[in-house]
C-alpha cells in the first residue's frame, strides 16, 4: 500500500484524520508521516518520547524530543507523500463579498489575480460562509497551506515550489488517470483517490504550483472548488480569523503568549516577528520554543562549567512551564507542550539536553 492509499483510508475512517493517525504505530510510519502528524494540532495528545537517560559524559541527540519539537516549526516538504491532514478552520465569507476581521469588506471575482507579494505565493479564500478556516501555515515563499472545513468535509489548499511540480505530478499518476479540469480560470488536471476524495493540480505559475484536495462526491468537490477566490495579500490577511497570527499582529501576540513565561536576561520578544501567517498553535510553538531554546543554551553552558547556580536559575524558570497558559492551551490540541515539559524534567534532573537546537531553535 502506498502513502496516498493510506491517506485515503485514514480520511474515510475518521474525519479528524490526525486523531486516527496518532493512534497508529508511529515507529513504523516513517519520519515524513511523523512530521505531518505533529505539524497540525490534533485532538489526541502524544505521549513522552520514552528515550533513556543520556550519560553526562556522552551528550547524544535525543531523537524523540527533537523529532516532536522541530516538526511544528519547519515546512513539511512532501515530494512523494500525499497525506492531507484534515483540520478545522474559521473564516467569515458571504456571497460575492468577503467579510474580514475588523468589519471591512471586499468584493472578489473569479480569476482575480493576487499581486506579487510575499514571494508571489497564491492567496485564496472560499466564498461560502459554510466553510471555515482553521489552519494556515507558511514559513517560506515557496510553500504553505490553508485548510477549510464544513462539518466533516475538508478542503486542503497547498502551494508548493514550482521546482517540485513534475515530481508531484508523476507521483499522482499512481493514484489515477489525470482528467483535464478548469479551475481559477486555469487549465489543470484532477486525480481521484476514491469516490469521495479528489485532488486538482494546477501547473506552475511563477514560483509556485497549486494542489487542492478535498472530500465529498465529484459534484460536491467541483462545486466547492469553484468558490475559491484569489485575493490580494492585504485582503488575505484581513480574512484570517483571530486564531491565525499575521505578521502585523505577531509582536502583540508574542507579548500576550509570553506574559507568564520567565524570560532569560537580555531576551527580546520583539525578535519573534514572522514573515508569513501561522495559526496560533504553530506560532505558539515558535514563540515558546524560542524562549525555551534560550534557557537551554544557558543550561548547557552552566552544566558544561559545573555551574550549579546557573543550572538552578534555568531550573527555576522551566519548573513553571507546566503553568504557562500558552502551553496549557496547546496541550489540548497536540503534543508540543509535552516536548517542553520533558526538557524541563531533564534540567531538573541535571541531565544532558542533547542537541536541543535542532528541535527548538528554528
């Protein structure tokens, strides 16, 4: 069974795909699938990595912690995997006019092209109030994703690097025969994973190409994709729900998220700005992970110097992590909080924290 077939089975078995995947034997699922699971907030909490103690004299990479800590912070580049995690979204869209956060409205029309901005990444919204936005993630001009849901149905919009188009296209030929379609005023092809699972790939335009995947029968899929509208970067940001952090709001959100988080000496929260939109889970992992990284850097230095006072300072700060509001909120959605708490436990036990930079420092 290939990855696309597995993804199709997961979609059919449970609308909240991450909850189902989280119950599988991840040890055999492969690194790429693990990253996909951890990159999206889910309804089940992953347990501890279970790795044994690392002898102080032999610092090693704590693979379990690094895998689970780094996954929410990096782009999941999937060249051969067709996993489309189903998550919930929230966007207020009505008729031919889209209502944006703050009460502003803008009219969009089919075929309207978004201006060159943020690396010419495509900006799409759904012109249907029944469909909600719950997840947005982008950390480079080349790749990103936005997902919409309506009850048990989901629509995944991914923009990927144009350089990867042929590889994705060739891979989808193993799914089904491509059928020509027109979407967003452009010619593309549609693939059928199952009678209730379809994907459209549009050829590269500029630096990106689009892959749009969703459920429902063929007619329902065609009807919802026809309601996708391209908007400007400013309109796209304005259309995001409050749960999505946009660059203009990142400084204020960082201040709020870190309100009860002890900061290392000299740490400047204003450095936690972002260039692209991220949902609050992803941004929370970035903000809290960056602070924790700074603390662990102090701890590693103190431990190497046998500086008990320095280690105690870090220990005192990280002991409070189980009460950090941001981590408590994130713990209801996914497993990232557990990663921070495991590092805090290692500090409390004066153990090596291994190669924490890869997992937390971006």
